[in-house]
């Protein structure tokens, strides 16, 4: 974890379990039902809060609903759950407001969420997001005081050609220009940056790298960043589920997980949280 963070940081030393809901679920009723069941199941577990930070990244339109459904106002103040709301993306254009149809600004997000994903492989792949745009997004997020979960990962072909480290090094390079912001001892309760290693070929496929591969890549990412005096949590993503979470949690250098499909079912998401507790 970031040595440069304030010692008062309530997130310091904890593991991260963040659910990435992508474009799911299809309606508000399902969001509501998930939250009810999730709150019920998670509130029965007692030992996770001291060691795990749980985040949920719903679609933009469901951010407010998830916030409300897990709040003390809705659940009762004694049952409120300390869940961090995470956005799946921010606009790379105006950071506050402007004529960008379909975009949501970092400033708008910051009213609800503490953090945003940036550079998820599905954004890179389906929306052609390149380094130039990702730099603008990170800038906008930091300016709006949002923390960033920056996603990196190699494709199947790159993995098979043994190019994983070269690809990751290139993807990490753009962070160097934010070194000052990331390392600054700001009075923030959140790390400014989390890096998520998500091999593209492991996302939604049921395939995962071996534990040794995960360990090696996390070590490599840590080394690459520490050359620029950046020390941040590094989490793993790609087909994490209730069966493999315990093994992944025991892997050296893994500070948590970014979970897609398995975060949409309350029981599996709670099991994954427990695996990191
Ligand atoms: P998955 O997705 O857990 O469904 O593989 C992970 C992600 O895309 O963040």
C-alpha cells in the first residue's frame, strides 16, 4: 500500500474488493433486489470491515440508487454499510460541464462516487480509448478529487507471444506524468490511485493466470512504478469468483480484486469479500 499516504488514512493497509457491474443489471428492480440481499448477507458477516474496503461500480444511472439502497436512511442507521461508490468511467473532455452529449463529467460523478475506473479493456477495445484520452480522463478525475482505478492488461495474443511485461510497461508509462499528484500527501482518505491488473483474456472467460503468474506480474508492476517513486495498491481482475478468491487472496502482492460477473450475485460477492477479510 502507498507508503506516502497519511497515517490517518482509514483505508491504509486494507484489501480492496470492487464489483464492476458493467452494463448490468437491466433494470432498477434488480438493482434494488441485489442491494437488499447483499446488505442482509454482508451485515451478518462481522470481521470484514477492519480489513477490506468494498466498492461497487454500477452503471451511471444506477449510482444514486445503489447509494440510497445501501445507506443508513434506507437500511436503518445501525445497519448502514460502508460501501465505496465507484464510477465505471468519466469524460475525457470537459471536467465540469459542457456540450458533450452522452458524457458524464468527473465533477458530476464526484457528487456521488469517491473513485472511478479508467482504462478498462472494454473501454479501450469497444470505444478505442487511447493513451491520449486516458491521460485526459485521469487528469479530470484527479481535478475533481476522484481516486482512480487504472486498468491494465495484455491480450491473449500478447500473452502467448510472451509480451505481457512489455505491454504493461507501456500502459503504466502514462502514469509517470501524474507522479506528483499520486505521491502527494494530500488530505485525502483514499489512495489517489489503484492499479488493476486485468489480463484481457481472463475477463469473463473463466480463465485465469496461474497464481505464480499473478504474483510475478504484480511484482513487476510494483517494481515498474516504484522506479518512479509511485507505491500504490495493485489489485487483480479477470474471472475472480467465489471458488478461486481465497487462493488469489493468498497470493503475494495482490492487494485486492476487481470482480465482474461474480459481483452481480450477492452470495458470491459476499464470499469473495470474506476471502479477503
Ligand atoms: P469478470 O470481469 O470478473 O467478469 O471476468 C472483470 C472485469 O472486467 O473487471
